[in-house]
C-alpha cells in the first residue's frame, strides 16, 4: 500500500531525521484502515510568552468521507507530535467504529 505522508514545517528546519520520526509514528494511523488517502502534518514553531505553547503539530487525514483534523501544542516538538498522533489515532478509531 502506498502511504502518502506529507510533512511541512513553519519556522523550523525539517531534517531528514525529523521527517523519518513523523513517518514512523504515522504508521500507527495506517494500521486502522486502507481507506486513508493521505496524511498531512504541519510542524510549527511559534514564539510566545507562554513557553508551554511553543511547538504546534497539526494533522489532517484525508479519508473517504469527512476528513479528520487535530492539533497538539506543547513546549517540546516531539511531545507535540506524540500528542497529535494519539489524538488522530483516537479519532480515526472512533470514525471507523461508527
């Protein structure tokens, strides 16, 4: 199965290692259903007065039917990615269960 994963970064450098980590974590989403068309991730670094809100990870899963969208924010990029994958995993499980 061709797993289409698109990763973009805003105000941060997307290294190959970072892209590989996101792809590996995205594998968890693809185990649910073959009807996933594409998964897009946007990783954002923002400068705010609240250091707990410095990194935002957004995810968009294109499927047959309404798309699934989520985001997670924290003070660590990898934590934001983990939180995002957990949210998307729950949403996609709920979607295909119904």
